[in-house]
C-alpha cells in the first residue's frame, strides 16, 4: 500500500466534508463491525473512516433524525433530573395544623 496515496485520499475526503463534526454511518465489516451505527466524529476521523470503507457520511435526512433523537433524549434527561430534585418534607400533625392556621390568618 502506498501511504502517500492513502493520505492524499484522506486529505481529499477531509476537504470534501463541510461540517466540523460530521455524522457518519458505520458499514458492516468482516471483523464484526455493525452496520448502521450513527456517530459524530471530527472531520479528519470521518475522512479516514470513509477512505477505509468503514463508514459513510449520513444523508441530510439521517442527520435531521439524529439531531431530533438527541434533542428528545436531552429533554427526557432534563425532565428526569427535574423529577429527581423534588423535595419532600415530613411534617408532624402539629406543624401541619400550624401551617394551616397561619395560611388562614393571612387570607
């Protein structure tokens, strides 16, 4: 293998990629690599994966669905974090009655 030719191909592929962190879709490989895994990687690594035949650039539709899935996952994580922050206070009956009385007197 001519390394100069290989790295020229990597540089050309890198120039063709517009995004700083493009989304690549993995290809099935003989050593057990699964096809269809979506990953954001730096431009240089994406170019190397493409030249090696291990991945391809995602289509705009695939990028859109990936971003939407990320946003949904972030929303769910924020919701779970907010739910985990719920604080519960245990009051005795006397304290509860005092709170009720103090709120009624303010009205």
